[in-house]
C-alpha cells in the first residue's frame, strides 16, 4: 500500500514548524525522540493505514526552525498544542516516543481532559528511582543512537551507513536537547506531581533492553497516572518504534480504538 | 613588551600507564589516581617557582584554570592569584582567565577579582575565557549557552566596575536582585582585560570590538597572522587601528644550559600523547552547541573518526621546526624567538616554560634563564621593533575609553 504523506509548514510562536501527515480516521499526534526522526518510518506508515497520523518535527529539530527563546519540553508541548489548535483538531491521541513521551505528558498535564489516549514509549521526563537516563553529552554521535537498539541490525536497517548529513542532524538534535533539558538532564522535577490530573487512559510501553531510560521509571508513570497499564516488548531497546514497528503499531491500534 | 611566565601546573604525579589503559586523561579519568600528598608538594613548588620568576625579572605571571584533569592543577584561578597577590610585590597577576560561563554568580567573581586587585595593589590583569568544552561538562554548565553567558557575565562585571550600585540585573542568563558588592577594583576604570583563545573567529571579533588585547595560545605563525587580520578588520570597523598592544602570544619555550637537556625536557610538552589538555573524546572538548555552527560538519566527521583532527597532530620534531615549541640554550632560544616576534609582532608575550615531569631543579633553572637572559633580550628587541605593551602604549582599557575615536569621545562626554 502506498501512502500519500503531505508535508506542510506552520507559523507558530514566531517560527516555522514542519509537519508530515497521512491517512484518515482517528487522529494520532506522534512526538519523536531526542535524536529526531527519519522523514518516513515503517511505524508511521503502518499507523497511517488506519489513522490520521501527524508527525511534526519539534521546534529546532529536523526541518522545524529553532526558536532561540525555547528553554524546556513544556515550551515544546505548548507549541504542539498550538499546532493542534491551528488545525482545529480535537479528540487527538498522543503517541510520545522517548523524549517525545515527556512532551506528550506535558501536553496532557496542561490540558487534562483534552486528549483521547496517551501512549508513552520509554518516556523520558521523570527521574528513574534506580539508574539514570543515558547522557548524550559524553558519548559519540554513533554510540548514543546505537545504544538505543537491542539489535545492531535494527539500527542498520533504519540508518544504513550513517551519512555525514545524519551526523550533523544528530549534533543539532543534541544541541536542542541541551537547550531544553540540560539540567536536570532529561527529566522534570514537577511533572510527576501533575500526572494525576490526566483523564486520558494511558498505555506505557517499554523495551526490555532500554539502555536509555531505566525501566524503573515505569513504576512512577503507572502509579502517577489515573488509568495506565504497562506493556513490555521483548528483545527490544529504547527505540521501540524503529526496532519493533509492527508490534508497537498493533498495540497502539488496539489501545486507541478501544472504547 | 610585556613578558609573562606560564605553566599549566601539571599534576604529573600519577601513573601514566593508567591513563593509557583507560584511554583518556581528562574529564572521566578517575581521581582515584590523584595523590594529594604529591599534589601538596607540587602546589608549593609551583608557588616557589612563581616567586623565583618575579626575582628573576619577569613582568607577569599568567594563570589559568581547568577541571577534572591532570594537565592543570588549578580548578580556581583566583586562588593562586590571591596567594600571589600576597607573596609577590611587583609582577602583574595575569588571569587568562576566569571562565565566565562557568559562574552562576558573576557578582561574586567580580568581588574575588576586586579583592585580588586591591591586595596586590593594582597588579591584576583580568582576562576572561569561555572555558573549554570539558570545563562545561565538569561543572554542569550548559554548553549551548556558553557564548551568551560569557558576554552577559562580562557585561555585568564591567557594569559593576564602572557604575555605582545598587542596581538590579535582569538578564537572559543572570538575574540579581541587588548588585552592590562592597569590593571594587583598585585600578580605574577597571583592571585591563585580555582575552586568550585558539581558533574561535567569533571571539577574536568580539575582543577587537571591545578593544581588549587578544592572546593567541600557541597558534602557528600563519594561523596567528590570520587571527591578527581578523582582529584588525574588526578594529577598523569600530574606528581604531590595532597595534602590537592589542596582540599577545603564548609559546612553549624551554631553556637550559645545554641544548641536549633543553630538548630532552621540552619533550615533556608532549607528555600526554601530545594532547596538552589531556587525552579525551572529541565530544568532550566540543559538546554540541559549544562551538560555531560553521564548524559543525568538519567536527562531526572528526568525532566519529572519519576525518583528521582539524587542529592536526604534529610531532615534537614538526612543532620544533614550525616554532610551535622552542627549546635550547639561551642564545638559541633568543634567536628563534626574535624570528617569531618579527613575524607576529606581539606587544604581550607569554613564555610557557615547563610542563609534564620536568624535574624541579630544571624547572627552576629554566625560569632563571628565561627571566635573566631570554626576556631582557626580547624586551630590547621588542623595543627596537616598536612593540609596545598596553601600558607602554597607554592603550584604553576598553573601546569606550578611546580618545582617538571622535564618536566615542562625543558619546563619553
């Protein structure tokens, strides 16, 4: 099945935000990782077969302009909420991948009744009770994303022989991560206290070999959210969407479509 | 010409094999290899060597600061500055410099520098630096805002030094309710500010715009000329002509009574596999957002091993041949440095005399020969070439105190 993805640009908060969109049906806003996202992924295509899928680039990442004033994932959350308002969309489900999971949780905590479902995949944003979120700052551009896969072959499937363009993009992503989440690194001290207001049922997904975000954090998410359950994916790293796209798409589809 | 003595104050008393085994001698190289007993001895030896340098006639002692690494024992440059303020009488205490972005409270930094200026009776040169990439990581400071913090902290400190308090500071990176420190510099309008650097074009241009001298840190003669050109153009744009008083140069120079001994000791300038800031992962030295976006592409290729270090990795012999390292007897060193001075024309010069594991007696002999033989010859040669330092040239401390720029004078009035 060939899918028609449409790329558009939206003026938000003084900058241009890039959005890819495809499919029809219930609306899914996918929020990508700290390392950005390839333009197309099997996971996105799979979901676009049965949903209206929106994949924006976070402000400052990929094809979206950098707002110099941007300082936190909560600012990014406000920008994505602005995008949904401009598009006139409601009853949206948020699919947050890693760092994007943090942004999704910020969006939902600021508008507790606004979203249909929340899917958080290895979310950053909360200090794990045991272990630390992996720090990009002191490892190479290749080591960091590679450590997010359980199986190196999966990394190669997605990124192939990594181009210099891709390395440059990862440096820019890394800089944006520093600009928005340097200290404390990759978590909020206030977010855990704000999860309880969120009305949307939540599915928390974790790769069983996630070396970026310790799975001990899952407990905090499950206990903090009103209505959440945990699914663990076997033989899978942090980037579940890239390593086990079909499995994650199946989980998302049945969870979002459930009444 | 202003001639300074410099050493990184190496903490060489650790097992070099441990560093090689670990693959790094910076940032994450464990301080379980740090020996406070040896360090206590070294601190005191280095202190005595600075006093000796003053006795031997050096004009200034250049101090710096680094963190988490054996190549430099000073994690707070103002600490040694404060000690030198009390135990020396004549030499300038030249900070090159305080890493401004590392400070979350530039007001306190201004207080420390002011105290040292008063205790030393006005001998401080208050250089400022951005701090290397590793320094940001070692201190938990966001590298992406390094340059913004540098400029804002500088503006806050110089406001403290030139305008009476109390005032409130509501900046982008610093907010202070009541800025009103009861410690101000003795020197007016404020201590001279010099800015050292290696390759950042943005810093060279900013420095020229302030009319602060720029001190090139052991760059090659050709690279130094490029820096001077960049500086001179930026100076012309704001209305003044840059001269030797705007330019400084730091070079590694080791001198002994015999050439053989000098060359043997000078090899210690390569003591950590030639990486004078320690063996490190490239991303530590250049965390994302720290460096200019124009260098991004070249850097990422280097960081993953696809390209050579843009700074190169010249051998000891190549560096001696290129006058990046100078070693020999006083006569040999003087001849070589005269050549260097003629080609780079600095008004300020730092002689980095000792590094690595050079024995204490040899370090002291090097200082004696530098102070008593090499520096006087260079001073005389510099005078012949018209190379005035900022004091000899009566250079303004900052552009705004210029008397040779009509618009500035009008603005000041």
